[in-house]
C-alpha cells in the first residue's frame, strides 16, 4: 500500500500539514511506486496546482523544489496561474527516470517536461540535485515549458521558440558561452532556426549549441519590447492561432528577416573579444603570451649584461700592476727604486740605493 507523507511547511507561520494520496499521480507499472511520497505546497499560489513526488530520503530536495517555484510562480508574458496543474517527479534512479519519460531522453538530460501529461521529471542520480542556482534554473525552465504549452494548447510551437522562451524566462542561458555560437555562425555550422522545428539534436555538444541559438534568438527578439512585447505576441498568437502573422504584427518583420538580423547581431555583439573570456581559450592564449614575453625579457637581460661586462673597469687598477715590459736603458734602476719605495716615503730614506 502506498504510504502517505505528512508535509510540513518550511516557512514561518506553522501551517498545518496536508495529506495527499500519490495513487493518482503514479503510473501503474512504475518501479518502487510503493515507496513514493508526495509534497503539497502550502503557499496558496501553488497549493492547488503543484505536487512534488519523491522517494525516501529526498524530502529536503522536494521542499527545495517547492521553494524555487514559490519565489517565481508566474511566467513572463503569460497570464498568472499557468501552468494550472503540474506534477514534479524527482527520479532517484535511471529505471524510474526511464519509466516516467518513456526512455527517450539522452543520458545527459538535466530535466524533462512532458506538457501533454503536465509532468516534469528531474533526475537525482548521476549528478545529485542540490537545489543550487543551476538546478533552480533547470526547474524553472521545465516549468516554463508546461505553462507555454498550456496557454497555446493545440498549436504547433516552433522548437527554437519553445526552448528559447524557456531559457529566457528561467534566466538560464549562458552569455559567456556565446563565443561558441559566434564561431559556429562564422563557420556556417550553426543550424537555421526553422530546422530546429523539425528535429532537436541528441548529441550533447550539438544540443548545447541549439539551446544557445534559441535563447539568444528569443532574447534578441524582445530586447526592446521586454516582457510586454512577449505578452502581446503570445496573446495574439493564442487568439489568431497564426504564428507568422502574429510575429509580423507584433515585431514588425517576418521571421526570415528576423533571423537575418539576429545572425548579424550575434556576429557584431558576441565577437572575438568575447571568445577570450572563455576560460580555456583565454588562459591558453594568456599562457602563450607570458611565455613569449618571458623569453623576450630574458634575451634583453642577456644583452644588457654583455654590454655592462664589456665596459666595466678591471678588477685591479692598472697602476697597481708591475710593468709588463722591462724598462728601457738607464731607467731600469729608477723604475726598481720606485717599485720598492713605500708609498709617500722620501726618496733619500730608501734603503736600496740605485746601483751603478
């Protein structure tokens, strides 16, 4: 028999615990279903539309997930209260994760949204979910998918817009990685936006590039109009059920023209300077520059040292040394006298008179 969990609020105020049966939330063939628990938010903005299903030992993570969405319950550009119902599953292992997602998710996936079932699945295995900023953005990203699809029920949403909206609304796209998209566009290897409507890359590197592409496109789309522009566009789209017409009417250009301007914008704004901010590229180039400067300075120091040694005086002054050649003629005795007399002594006190 499936056990129930009494959920205590983590917020001040001492709200009474709520009871909720997970029987209606779990697939009949889900492994370990008898160990499932359900957390029900106490916050009125979420209490009627969110449930978090977890397994033994993950109560803290379930409460962290609720706290993330209590801080950001509404989505930009959408009416309040969307999604109207959602269930978040914190999968403890691969078997449970595959059972909840159909086994079609790449191994590197950090979260999955299934709008047709109002379901979000977050894997807690592999890279443990700690409730940090990255995990919070992932949860808000999947939350945005559910809200957008519920608002546009029955409409075909281009994949680039779907992912771009989720990235933008969650604040989760990495501007520092835009150099990769800049390079891909310069080399002509970035896929066009309309191609992402047909198939989403399954390889991690290609998928990350597609996420960057989508997020930057949506961000560029609303950089002047902001959330209000997105709200007007989505409202018109839901009313007319015409993506292209609503797009042109709201933003004043066709999607093809928009893509051309977006590519130009990425190349201008996220140029080669941004590439140097990437840690691997930046430190690699900086290391090469330091090596070159070190060698130049060492060679210059050697040249300076050679010049100093060529001009420095000898270790002993030349007038302290004896003559290198014998004196000429009758000056030999005088030279010997001068050498033997102590410095400053009178000549008549010299004990060694010159010989004839």
